[in-house]
C-alpha cells in the first residue's frame, strides 16, 4: 500500500492543472477502449487493476495512472479519491466486486458511479438505483439483445417525445433490407405532408440529409411529424408480409434464449446447439421454438433448415471465430440479415471487411453506453446525438421564403414556431418576421446565425 500511495502522490504532482478525475476499476480491454476517449476530455484517468498482465497492458497502451489493487479495497479508494473525482466506473468481470466498489464510491462521496453487472440474476435496478444510489448499471447482454431485436424487427419508436413542441414528435426508424425506404433517395420518398427527415444515423455518424442522399439498410432515420402521424409513418416505412419471418439462432446461451423467447411469439424460430443437455433445457423452456442438436458450421444442416430463406441468422456461441465463420457462411447461403456476436471488441472493426451484416460485441455495447452517459453530462442541453448535432433557436428578422436562405448542406430547419402554431417546413415554406426557427446543425459548423441575417 505504501508503494501505491507513493506512486499516486508522485504522479498527481504533475497533474495539478486538471479540474476532474475519473477512476476506472478494472484493466481489461473495455477499460482501454473507455480510457482513450476519456483522456481527450482533459481529466486525469486512474485505473485500478490487480492482475499484473492487464496492468502492464494498460500502462503500455494508454496514458493513465495505473495502480495495482482491488476496487473493493476501501483504504486504496480513500487514497485515490480527491475532491476532483467526479466519476467512478467499475467494469471488472466480477459483478460482486463492481457492485461493492460502486457502493463504496457512493459512500465516499463520488458524484457519479457507473457499474457493470454481467449476470442477469445479479440485476435489480430498483435496489441498485434507488437504494444504493448507483447512477448507471450496465448489463452488456441486455444491450446486445435490445440492439439485435431492433435489427431483426425494425420499426418506429418514439425517440424524443415533446422535444421541441407538444404538437410534434420525433420518431426513429431502423431501416431494413425490406423497408420501402431502403436504397431510395430522399427526394423520391413520398412522406406525409407534415413530416420531415431530420437526420440519418449511419454507423455512429450523423448525416443531415438532402434530397439526393440515399438511405441504406442499417441506417437509423429520424423523422419529425405532427402528433397522430405515427401510425401512418409506420405503415409507410415498415415492410409488411403475411408470411412469418424465419429466424435461426446458433448457440443456446443467454442471448439467444432471450431472443427466442421474444421472437417465437410471431416468428418461426430455430436454435442450433451442439450440447445435448442444453438442448433438453431449451426444449423444456421454449415450447414454441424448434431446438436442433448440431453444429452451426454444418453446411448440410444449415441448408436443410432453409437458412438461405431465413430473415435473420444470429451466431452467438462460445467461440468468436466460429460465430464470424457461421455468420459469413449464412450470408453466402443467402440469409437476409446475418449477425455475429463476439466477445473480443476488436472484431467489431471487421464489419466493413466481411460479408456479415453486423458484428456485435457486448463489450462494445458497454463502452458505447458509458460514453453516451458521460457525454450527456458534459455537453449542454442544446445538443443531441451524443454531441454531434447542435440545436439552435433563431428568430426571423425579416420575411422571406425558406428556400431563399441558401443554407449549407450540414444544417436543417426542423420547425417553425409562429404564435400558437408549430409548422414542419418545406423548401417553399414562408418565414415571417418574429418566427422562431428550431435549427439542427453539425457541431463542427460553429455559429450559424450568419445564415439567418
């Protein structure tokens, strides 16, 4: 302990200019992926890890203060925590250590505490949020399951209710291959009159669209419309068929179990699992799901099960490499949507280099969720999409047509507020002196007032 304290004092001497400190408990790959962007915010990052191998990895890869120890060591926490400490993240592979470290951190006065809980049996949001006062509890598998549900059965859900005016709503659509929007330019879409596509989210990047921009499967499209248009938009965007969709799941773990339980109500679901005992357990609990004993790499089995005609194929077995191989194979056989679930976060970067539609990592989901939470606390209330887009309210100084403003491509007028009216604009819309405009612009755009003089 004396050695750790000495190292801490020596390191912090040269960091006195920083105004905040973040403590990360756990030195795994998730810690590295979190530390890299958090360092850029200008704060001090302290990582506590008891394993020498992980500790060395952290020290070699990121510029943080790495200390050997356990996050449940109260005396170590007391030495590390300063009046600058505003966030503690506990993301070891041990749920109990994470929860205990989080509880200690709250008791020691840290304002924001984030904890990872992997086992569903250890999750109790009511106790962990209300009683223990933990600010964010992240379950990586719940995040993956939610994302896969959205990829398999895309549709519209309310994104921001009453965001800009009580008479309008912003909704989001996940675009599939079957959507009528897929592969279409915006100018060719026949949207209802009182609606407007505000943004397209593509692989984490926000696009403020124009008429010639094309929508692709995998995109998330955000649409503003008048209240009551939700059903009409859902019918327009979503694909409808009388045939039940067919879903093939490889691996009988928790993720595929939850997916089968969800989708078997309205879809034909098959689970392929090579362990006989697990097959028996699945068959006993999932009465509406076909359980097959076999290997997901068995081409004859996949062909026999009609993978080529399946709407979705999810490989979520124990081996990352096998999952990617199976998802790639299923795609080559003709499946519409192939998904590989991998433990190694680095495999997610291979999506663009393979035929697989989506490579999803529970660890990556944890990183994204924690960073979302962190940046929401850092950016002002005038930003959305994790700070990528600014929202501004501009007062119109003289009457003109919207089309006459010659606005740049990375800016869009989302709403016109006039007296008691909320108008969703089009190019030919007329602006009157005194109107309030709600404007969305990419954050890199800077000050946009000059466009509305």
